[in-house]
C-alpha cells in the first residue's frame, strides 16, 4: 500500500550521505483545526513516525525563528520573515474567508464606538493587546492602522488571556483569534473592526492566517510530506468522528459544537491545496507588509 511506501521513504541513501532517522518532529498548535488535519498523520500505525509538539502560535513562531523543528505550523507573517530557513507547503494551512482576526473593545472602556476608541488609544498611547508580534493577526492590525494613519502601541499577551484582560478593564482593546471569535460577546467585548473582513474587502483575497512549512535542510522530502498531509486531511474529512477524542483531549475545555464550528471555519478547500488563490493571497500579504514597513 502507499502507507508502506511512506515507511520506506524514511530511511535510505541520500545524495548528502546516508540518513536513517525514523521520526520527524511536527510542531503544531493544540487547536482543533490542526489536530483534525494531523490526527491520521500522527496516529497512522502504517505510516512514517511523526512526533507531535504542541505549542501556541507565538511559541511556534519563536521556535521557527530558531529553526527548531523540521516541520512546523507558523503564522503566514512569520513565514515571510523566515524564507531563508523554511519553505511553505501548499497543504495543511489555514486560509479562508470570514475567518480573520477581530479587533475588539472592552465593555469597561468609556469609548463605545470604534472611531472614538481608536482616537482615544492614539492620543493616550494606550496599547492594543496582540496575540504575538509575528502573527498574521498583528500584521493585519498594523496594515489597518497604517491605512488609517494611526500610531498606537501594541502589547503581547497570550491569545487566550486577551479577553479576560479586556473584561477586567486593564486594557481597552485587543486582537482576538481562534475560538475567541465565537466567545468574545460573553466577555462583554464588542466588535471594533473585523480585520479579516477589512482584508477581504481591500484585496479580494482569502485571509492567509497560518501555514505548514518544512525546514530547508529537509526539502528533498517536501513532495512526499505534502502528499502525507493531504492524505491525513482526506482521512479526517471521510471519517471526522475518528479524530474527535484526540481533538477533545487538546481543545481546552471547548464544547463539541465549538470544536466543530472551529474546524468548519478554519479547515476548507485551501487546507487541502492553497492553489492559485492562496499563492496570490501570500504575495498580496508580502507586498502589503512591505508597504506598511512590517517586513
């Protein structure tokens, strides 16, 4: 079977010498979209060995900067800075429509509409909370502020702590990602700007959030691994329930419906193959990042 082919692929002669490693480390997030896509790849008893490492997106980006893992999820923005170390795979990523980061305001802020809150933050130089310096969410905020000629400081806080900070009133605005898209109203937060919608209206492209990249010293395995990831996602699509226990074990206290919503939002046709539209979205992101002084 092709799975045995996968296995044979992992040891043998290579032009730079002989390699006999059996395990390749795969760094992903514990979010349902990643665990859904990679469940079969990690657990397939017939396939090659992939050892999963679970990190939040800020940590994934930091480890990628250090070139730590052969195969890694990372923000599309982080990848644009790391082409000397990694090459993107056109499968397994998170691109889509209607799934972008949200800029939200705190219920405790005295400023209750977007214009007055943004003006207040710029005048007072009060920071907006962001889920990581090199996340695509932060890049979209920077591009949005650049277009509006706004200068507001940004402060990192791990993505799952941003809404509690807004609820407590320690900050007045933050950028939220992942499942927080579904839960922010329960924290009293309100929508200031849907940054993904702004991107789509400005560019017409899908939102390039995250991708899987292979370290450049493993490029000889790029095509095979792309095929394995695609097989893993097809397996999940054909039998979504088979991965649910594994997904639940990593989804921090998320209800099953929230897990399904999350997967439906972030896993789509672009996850199987980013295609021409996805490649164009990445070029657009790079060009606009340069224009905004973010690259």
